[in-house]
C-alpha cells in the first residue's frame, strides 16, 4: 500500500508533495483495519485535491477540443486559392506553437503563477489566438479569391506576389508566437510578475479592447458603422479609445510599480517596480490588441454566413448581394491593418509602462519605500518561535521547507 | 487577524489542539484524534494554516525503526497569537456564537490553555 501512496504523491505539485507524503507516512501509526483504510482514503482525497490531476486533464481536453475545432474551421478552402495553402500552414504552426510553448516555458521559466489571474490570462490569450486562427482563412480567401486576383491583375492595383503573401504569413506567425510567449513569460513563476500587476494590466487591456470594439466592430474597416452608437455619441468613445491606448498603459504601469511590495535592497525593489510597470504596460495594450483583432477578424469572417450580423453592422442600409459582397471584401482587405495593431500596440504599451513605472519609482522614493499593502508578492513570513523563545527543534528533527504561500488564498480557512 | 470570521469550525478545532501544547511538535494522527477530523479534512486545513504562516512543519530525522519519517506540526509565534485571539473570540459572545452555530459555522472550541 505504501508504494501506491508514494506513487500517488508524485502527482502532487512539488511544493505540496511533502504534505501528501506526510499523510501517507502517518497511516502506519493508525490502527490497522477500517481506521487505517479511512485514513488512507483521506490521503487519496487530499492527493486528488492537490494534484490538480483532474484540472490538468480537463485543460488538456479543452485545448484538444478547441484545437480540433480550429483545424476543422480553418482547413477547408478552394484548391485554386493561395490562401488555402497559407492557412493550412498557419493552423498547423499555430497549434504546434500553442501546444509546445507552454512546455518550453515551463522548462525555462517555471510553471504558471498560482492563482486565477495567470490562468485566466493564459486561457484568454489562447482563446483569442484560436479564434483568430479559425477566422483568418475566411477573411483571406475572400481577399485572394480568383475573381479578385484576376481583377487586380487586370487593373494592376493591389496584386501581391505569392512570395509577399508567404512573407506576410511568416510575420503573422512570428507575431502570434511572440504574443503567446509574452503571456506565458508574464504569467510564469520565475519572472515574478505580481498578481496585482497582471490584474491591472489585463484589466486596462480588456477595457481598451471593449471600447475599441464598441467604436468599430470591424476594427479598421473604413466603411463599418457603429451599430451601438449614433451621431455625436461616437466622438466621446473615440476620445476614450485614444485615452485608453495612450494613457491606459501609463496609468497601469504607474499603478503596478507603485503597488509593488517585495523584499530586497532599494535597488532590487526599484528594478522590480520598473519590471512590474513594463509588464503592466505591455498587458494593457497587448491584451487590447488581441481582443480587437480576434473580435474584428471573427466578425469579418461571420459576415458572409450571418445576414443578421451584416444588418446589425450596417443598420438601416439596403444590403443587396452585391453591396454585401462589397462590404465583406472591403472589411476583409482592411483586416490586414490588424497586423499593424498587433505590432504597434505592445510597443506603445512598453514605452508608456516604462514611463509609468518611472513615476512610481519617483513616488516610491518620496514615500521612503512604503507603498500600500496588497500589491506584490508577499514578503517572506517570519518563522519565529512561540513566545518565550524556549522552543527549539526537538532532537531528531529537521525543518521542512514550508509550502510556498499561495497568492490570493481565501481569507477564510 | 484572528477574528472569528476568519476560521471555520474545523480549523478552530485544529488551532485549539495545537494551542493546547504550543511548544510541542505534534503529528497528524494525534491531531486527528484530538479534533475528531478525518485525514482528508485535517491535512488541507494544516496546509492552509502553513500557507498563512500560522503553522510550521518539519520532518522527523530519526524515525522509529521500521517506520517511515513523520511530519510534525506546531504553531508559529504569529500562529499562536492568531489562534489565541480566534479561540477567545469564538468562546466569547454567546449571542454571536449562537448565531454562528445556527448557521453551521459555529464551534464549541476547546478552551485555550
């Protein structure tokens, strides 16, 4: 029975394994019979609870299902369309990147930070990339349709050589891999991005993404209207989008740097605050760009399939088949602008986040290094003896490494 | 810190058991016997108490012959203060304690020595 317990304890994450082994070892002290059996049953319950085995298996299943759906959606296409081959390479590469990068990241920079924020960020980024990968073929097959290419060849305008298409695809794949890698790095344990930083950055990014989708659901398509807004109501929202794009990462970087509380020398703390600011700035624009790109590309891909969407996007317009196709073609052509957004937004975020964190450093030094509580990873807990100080380790014992504190643990235990 | 709302009834019973001999290292089975908790309930509580820095743990270096090493537990200084406060609060106002008991969260915590 003991070998079974020891084997099962291996399923528990390293920082919790001591506890599973402790419970199992203790079983030898319990009277044999039902009592020992009940004790071991409790051990299995603890292992199941701590092992996250079910959660890991569930995550893998969800990813496999989402990957299968993406491949199913992205694979079909007419043989004569260059986009078909491009998109098949695209979907295979993206799925390999999504499956392989977490393994590489875990090996290089450790597992994900404990707590829901890192998991949500990773899941959200994966969902956005999968939606983008599934939607992109529809958009590109419209732009590269033989009729469109023939017209471009005849007029000599807008025709792109196949080499350029493959080059653009390579750039796109590098951008996607860069986003996935960045999210994995920021949510991994070793880079020490505080959960508060993740929350601030992601919150600002979600706000930016939602506001930009509200302004123009088709992103950069010139002919799209704003179905939610009419007339002058659009102007404040456009202003808000600009404020969020330029000011969001600045504020997020400043807040993340200012709230950071961690151990170390003043120089180490200053460096850590700068890092928190840069991370929050990147997230504030990177998450926004991912949301806008995935939602916009998804909406464009749905246009030929969902007439309700067309009527909703262009309210009050008579959409004959020719007009609808024209709208779809225009939106699909303009979707390339998302490349620029995916590239430019994080750069803006990094610059603004750095500026924000320098404000935090200035503020922190004026506050003599006492930012408010609740921001960064907790400082090491004191491990003092009970009052009186008489206590010491009994003979024959050694101090076990304490289980790593869980970020965001529930108050009530 | 240490207010009654911070801890469940089972956690309070574990704190009470650890408080009874704050300087002694205790093992899991002894705690289970004192509290009446099953291992599947006791150990998650100990883990969370350790996560919060209220309990410290160590491995026995010289186990009894033929026996595996045992894991030992006791309250930290902060844990002792927190436990004392929480147990005192749980035992104090009968009105609130009654309400807690009715809501299923109350505890008849053992007296703090």
